[in-house]
C-alpha cells in the first residue's frame, strides 16, 4: 500500500509540474522525506498527507487509489477501468 500511495503522490505531483524539492517546500518537509514517501519507504503522518493533498489539489480517492495514472490495475482488471490522476480537475474531482 505504501508503494501505491507513493506512486500516486508522485504522479499527482508531476501532473502539477512540481519537483520533489518544490513539493517539500510547500508542505514544510525535507526533500528527502518526500523522496522516501514516493518510494514507499516512509509512511507519512496523517498531517503530512493532508498538506500534500491540499497542495496538489487531489482527491483522497486518487491519492489512496489502487491504481496509478497511465498504468493498468495491478489486480489484472482491464486497463480501461483505470483512473488517471492526470485527469483531475482543479477541485480534485476526476473527469
């Protein structure tokens, strides 16, 4: 689950054009911590997740989804059933 969360955060961060350093600055976290979260090596505190979600304006469903934008589901479901983080609206809704 941590790896998927990290991949989802990374995809959403990249969709907004943020570097790891910029995201770290915006959420008041060390860049190495952002790197570890995205790599699935660090379980972020709930307060950190709230700050990330607010900055990248991503829905909780997209952050915690079992899928990553641009890839098929890991459980073998067809690719057409996937959610793409890159299709998030500014309000965090999926289009």
